[in-house]
């Protein structure tokens, strides 16, 4: 029998593998924060990812979908891992189209009317997810739900589909650089993804 996924244990594991960092970080929004999720450090360890993908597959299974779509790059491994729990499923990924959106390349296609779930590693504003949802819809498909390992959206989501997330983290502080206490303390600013 599958074990139940415990969000507190999950967060602890993220800290252990270096996927949930404390420090002084430059966010893509230009703001600064003292916390950062780097989920590539979780997907680095297939064994560690397994309970997450198993739990997410279980939580998404009521949607009865067998096609999983991930936004490149961060969504590819989690989407693949979720799909691996569903017999006869397929997994495709969408990539940047060079015009600010996402598109399917590599011969990937969605059947007209096909229902999919979109799986992402961490959702903040959900802008990548929104672009993938748009790509699915323009291909004639439907998005039944969005799955994420970590939800740190705090109500900023840019898509309308239901979100199924394993861990939700609220109240992560972030500041304008001019108002950042870590800058004032002279703590070195880092960009964890580069
Ligand atoms: Zn700062």
C-alpha cells in the first residue's frame, strides 16, 4: 500500500537535498527574498522524487487523464515521474516559442478534445503554467487540472484550472532591493538558478 505523503516531512527533505534554500536571493521579479526553491535539487535524486510523484499521481488520478504536460525545463522531470505511475499514459513538454509564449515542438501533438494535466515543479505566479495551458488549448486540448510539487503562489495564480499541490508555503518574505534588510546587512546576493 502506498504511504501517505506528509508535507512537513516533504519540506524537511527539500531542505536536506538543497531544494529549499535560505540566504539572500534575487527573484525573477527583481525582488529579493531570504528563501528560494530550487526543485532541480530534488529531481536530481530519483529515489527522493519518487514519493512526491507517487503522491501527486494519486491526487491527480480522479481527473481520469492519461496525458501529462510539463513546461520545459522545470516541469519535465516531475511531469514524466507522474506519468510513470499511470499505465498507458504519455508525457509531453512545451518549450519557449521565442515570442514570450510556449509551444509544442519535436512532433508532440494534442488530439482535439484531449484532456491533459499540466505538471510543474514549483508554482509562484503560474506564468509558465498559463503559457502551457494556452498552448494546450490552441492545440485543441483541455486542461483538467494543474499539479505542482510546491505551491508558493499566495493567491497570485494566472490560470483558472484547479491546482493540486503537495506542499504549500505561504508568507515567504520578499522586498524591493531598496527596502531589503539583507542588502542593508551586506549579505551577498545570489541567483541560485544561474
Ligand atoms: Zn537584498
